[in-house]
């Protein structure tokens, strides 16, 4: 998985490419722990994310909990398969998905 971060003031965009799974989720969690201080708007760009596992969902939930205290979080560009995972797991009710 590739993580591309772009900061614009208090807005952080995190673009993910590849697979967010048991192997790569800890890497994303570490990146978020190091990057979320002072962030008021977190945007996940999943346009080029091919797959997400339960470990990946856990990291998104962690980010959502942090951002509930600091501001807002939005998911953009999820493909049909990832969108279906969000719906089946109930994450579509928890996350803001555009």
C-alpha cells in the first residue's frame, strides 16, 4: 500500500493506493498517529484503494474517533467493492462517505 499525504493548513488529505489489510493497516495507523495533531478536516481519498480488510476498517474507525474530537472526517472515491464492505459492516452509518 502507498500512502500519500497532502496538508493544506488544518486540512489533511490521505490518498491510499493498493490494499489496506492486516499487513498494511499498522503502517497507516502509525502515519495517522504522527499526523493528526492540529488537523480539523481529514479526507481519505480511496480512489485507487483496491481492497480493505477488517484491520483497515479498524484504522478508519480509530481515525473517526480522533476526528470526532478535533473536527470532521470524510471518505471519498471508494469503489463499489469497498462501498459494499462499508454497507455490510455498518460503517456507512458511522463514516461520512461522499
